[in-house]
C-alpha cells in the first residue's frame, strides 16, 4: 500500500516537473522571439500564446517519451520471444533483462521467464544425472553377468568353480531385478500413481514383526537388538510403511559390525509419532549426510556395491513418508553410529 502510494507521488511529481519545464521553455522562447522582432503584446494574448505553446511542448515531450518507452518495450518483448524460442529448443541458458521497478508487468514477466529457464535447466541436469546413474547401475551387473557367463564356457572348470560363477550370476540378476523394481516404485511415487490405501493399524506390531522377520540377518552378524515400542496405532498404508522400516533396519544391519547393537524405539511426542532406528556402526560423514536421500547417492560406492545396494532405498523411504505427511532425519558420526528418526502424524 505504501509502495503504491509512493509510486503515485513519483509519477505526479515527474508529470508536474515535465509540465513546468515545457511552460517555462515556452515562456522564455516567446520572450526571446518578441524581443528580437520588437513585438509588444498585451497580457491576455501573450498568456494564451504561452499556454498553447506550453501545451504543444508538453504534447511533444510526452509523445517522444511514450515513443521511446514503446520501442524499448517492443525490444524487450522481442527478447522474451527469442528467449522462449531458445527454451523450446532445449537451450535453457537464457537471461532476460529484469531492470524494472517492482510490480511492473514486464518486470514480473521477465522474472517469470528467467525463473522458468532456471528451473527447466535444473530439471534437465537432474534428468541427465538420473540417466547416467541408471546406466552406471545397470552396466555394472551386466558386465559381471557377461564376464562370468563367458567363463562358464570353459569346459575345464570344476563343479565348485562352476557353482561359484553361477551363484554370482544369480546374485547380479537379482540385483538388476531389485534395481528395476525400485526404479518403478520411485517413478510411481514421484508421479503420485502409487496405490495408496491408508487404514488404522498397530504400528508397534508391524515394527516388531519386521524385526523378527529380519532375525536371520541379526543372528548372522551376532547383533544385539534393543527394542522399546509403545503401543501406538497409526492411519497409513501398511505395505508402503513396511518398506520404510525394512529399508532402515536392513541399513542398520549392513553397516553395523559383527557384535554391534541396533536399537528400535517407538514413542509418541505430542501430536507426532516418533520412530528411531539407531546403530553403533561405521556412521556417515557429515558432508555426506545432506545427500543421502538423493537418488543413487552413496556415501561409499565401493562399500555399497559390496552389500548390493543401489542408492534408492532412502529416496523411496522419504517419498513414502512425504505421502504420509511425515519426515525423516539423520544424525550420524563416523565410527560412532547412525540414528534415523521418522516423524509421522499421531492418530
């Protein structure tokens, strides 16, 4: 409101200044001409002539100002059309002049074009990175499968070596299948096409059941499991949320050394349900923590590859939690362990 008032005062002031200037020029011009030719007029005709001449100068000044602005705006409009044509061709490195006063229509339009170009550029960069990551993730197991399939052609292989190569081919095939499945899940979640069937169920029973289902992995690494689960109900898609808990538990198992500890906590905090999955494993570097929910991001690619991960699990978990209006955070320290905390709306 104040800004609009100041703009109006500015325009009125400029208009008065132009008007005053034109009438002053008219007055001095007529005085100069009358002095040169020795003409002496009475006050009334002199005032009328000065008035008409002043209005004429005002009209000319206004015309040239508007003409200049019109040409400038046409130039700007042409530059915007060229920018849009570049964007349509896939060239997003465009920049339209934004040197306008606030809330001016052309200024808002120029800012919108630049913002659109920037966002499209970021989307294109993400698309290219996504394609590169998918190609890399697919190429690795395919290379292994091709290499060991060729090795199996060797008739001199004994039964043990042949079985070992077949086992590797099977593992890499399963990895490809899991990658494909995760890509489809992520695409469905991002497009909001994933089947979503919320219902009321006991969250503590679900987490306890998934922990028991993972018992072979716990026992294999001789991990100590601590569980503290309050009896809490939640309205959500049970199948989708089970993917979140399973992914977080499996990560805790994978990255906790033999004989380590994993802890599961479920409590209510005000109007939110808090789920914590903690371990005393190898931890995550601080510079990696802000990236771990990005697609295909791996804090240690060699370590992740040895455990069969694709770097999509946490991205899928975050999307599922967003679908439930929840959030997920991470706290970690190298060599000290990691804690993932999930917050969901309480029933």
